[in-house]
C-alpha cells in the first residue's frame, strides 16, 4: 500500500538476465489530485521466482516519456500497460519493450508502443515509436492489448488481444521494430509483406 503501484498490479511478463528474473508489470497509482488510476510500467526482481522486490521507488516507464502518447495522470482511461520484453535482435545487450498505449491523437483507442533499453540493463527505457499498424485506422481494432512477439522462418509475428469480433489478432513483419509506414507490418500472412515496403 505504500508503493507507487498502490491501487492495482497486473499483466506480468518475466525475462531472465544475469542469473536473475525480471518481472515487468502494469502498476496503477491512486493519489487524489496527482494520480487517478494511472497506469505505468513497473519492474520487480527475483532470484527464485517466489520472492519479488520492486526495482527503485517508481515506475520504469510511462507515457510522459513519449512525444505521441496520451499522458494525463488524472484521467483514469489513459492506457500504459501490458509490457512484453524481449532481447533486441538488432542491438546485442539491449532489450525491446512492447506495451499497450493510448495515442494523444485518438484517446479512445489503444495501440502498441515500443521502447528500447538505453544501456545493458533493464531499468532505463527510451521510447522508439508507436506501431501505427495496430491503430484502429489500420487494424480496425479499437483496443489492442497484451502484445507478444516471436520469430519464425525469418518473419516476426506480433499477437495482440483485441476488442474486435475476434479476440486475438496478429501482424507479420520482417523487422520487430518496423520503423516507417504501417505497411511494414501485415495484418495477415495472406497479404504480401515485403521487408522493404
């Protein structure tokens, strides 16, 4: 009750690094006049998967660190949650974090955002960009949540839960960050998805 994540925690994702387990999770803060059910991403560490201790005294990431995200800590509908963390295949020693976020340009929806660790550790993060392919203007999903990525046969698959008629959607691309246009991620393997388009 005395932590920054005093109202609620959910959506844990665990990675192993340096002989320790690192749990990224959604933490929700409630502090009248400052935070109103504000979602941010926290980090806890464990050596045995049973006893967990928060890393630091606050979150490791929130939308105030983005230029595109909707950051209003007094608005309980603002989204910054559902972290998924994996090693960055393009930068040895670095990590990528995918998460659910509300863009400032469309606060009634969510999409997937990407951040990269700034050093060799897991505690400092820098926003890279939103993945606009997951925005409802491209995916037709108002809500995109709980991203998860894996690679198979040279392509990256990004799974998300949605509010659409199907509870699970996926996107396919050749670059897990896919800088550039939304066409770098295809919404189905039936579409022609080019590494350079």
